[in-house]
């Protein structure tokens, strides 16, 4: 019997169906992995609902952790991995030779670009297995892979994605230094990742904010992960609290990872101290900015920075932090599903069902 790969194909919005495919063979510089786990994030439900549109059928899943089962000699050399090794796969491909790639800005690779990303490539392009909602995934020669330690649970390892974002958004983009004070707006998985990254970088004090009852558990989790303060802004004024806690210094770095929270911008600016850096990360999905007062940026000589994606050094830091075992990653509210039950979780994570979405959703095919 020839073994087949099984995968979920998004044929059109909200039409996720199971298909089987031939398992490809590696050639010189590519590889095939058995998918151990694939993390889910906001992009997954945007793809599912069609908010992130596609005119073709594809296998979603762009947060893959897998075990190499077949690898070409050149790939082995380039990636430093062999059959049996576990790897984490970055979402973007990089040719390594174009100007963008050489400048480290490989999301804009001239050969691949932002659209040619894993979990978003047509099944008509051989060998079809370009996404993580599958038992097997193909790794092109232009893949960027990171080795994952064998003793790290692959489900936990999928957190390399949000945690990588945390290291880029809270540490490298604002150039966070040791003993600085950090404020993080938004207690979801990305806010939590920013908290961990800030603590790892030596931040002396970190405040995390959330809004209302739906964030209570998340604020509690932030405390468990080392937040010095976790504030529900629907009940308390974080500006006043931070002013008291820091004797008026306020935050050196503010990271706003909220979405659809228009008043967060004004609050982020208010939480920053003189000369502070304010990072706006992810996407805000709103054009309103109630209470935003531009002169505060001028008076406090703030630097406002935008951050969209993640880069290889940040992913590497994330995997290192996950393996150190210094944070209770197992304790996150988590739901693990298989290919047959994945659709329900994707719907739930979009907030479309009554069930409270877990902080960490993972497919183990
Ligand atoms: Zn993602
Ligand atoms: Zn390139």
C-alpha cells in the first residue's frame, strides 16, 4: 500500500474539505516533513471566512512544526538538519540572492514576495502540499527552517510564531534595553509574547492591560507569566497606576497589540514617558482614534514605530526561550484538534461561536 498524505483544502470561503495527495520525494535542495503540529492565528480565520481572499484552492496552515522524513543533500547542508530532526518552518520563502533578501527583508523577496507564503499557495502548484493542515508538508529549496530541540513538545513549539513576534515587536523594533519599563496593551497571545520577550530582554517592570471580563483570564495569565501589573482598563486607569508605580517616569517602551480597540492609541501615547518609543503592531482594523492628541508626541518627543511581521533572529530567540522552560507555556488555555475537528476550532477562534476561544489553538494532524 502506498502511503498518502491527508490534508484540509480550503476550496472557497468556509468550504474546508479533506483530500489526499501523493507524498512527494525530495530532490537536491528541498525536503518533506511529517507535520507534528500546526498553530492557528488570526490569519487562519481570515482565510477561512474569505476576509483574506484567495481565488484558488489551497491547504492553509503557516505555523508548522514537523519532523523531516526526506531531505535532499543541499538542503541538509543549508539548513543543518537531517532526517528525523524536528523543525519549525517560517511562513515566508527567501531566494537568498535578491536585494530584499540580502538586506534581510526577505518578506519582500523578489522571487516570492508576501503572497507566496506557506498556507496560501494553490494546490495546483506541484506538489500541492504547501500548508500545515496536513499530515505531510513540502519544503521548497527557498524555505527558512529552524531546528527544534527533540525534547520540546511540538504543540508548545508552535508558539515560535507569536513569541517570535513578541521578540521583534517588544525588543528589536523599539531597541528595548535592560532595566527599561514596558507597557503592553492587549493581553492576548501576542501581548503575552511581548511580555515574555521584554522580561527576557531584562525589562525591569512590565504592565499589561486588557479590557473587560473577556480579558480577565488573560490578565491573570499575564501575572502568571511575570507581569508586574495586569490592569483591566474598563475598571482602573492604567496611566495613573503606572505613574504611581514608576514615580512619574512612565514607560520607556509601549507596545500596542490591540485590534479593534480605537481608544488604545491615545492610551499608548499617554503611557509613554519622555523620549519613549511606542510600537504599533499587528493591524488595528479601525480608523478611529478617540482621545488621540498629536501634541503629546511632540511634548514628550516620542518615537512612534510600526511593526508588521517577524524575522529569523526573532524566531530563533523564540525557540530558544520555549526550550528553556522558564515560563508555564503548558498552562495556557489551549485546544488541540485533528484534521476532522479543526474547522470547529477555527470558527471558535474567530469568536463566531459562544465558546470562549482558547489562547492557543493547534492542529495535530
Ligand atoms: Zn499565524
Ligand atoms: Zn529573494
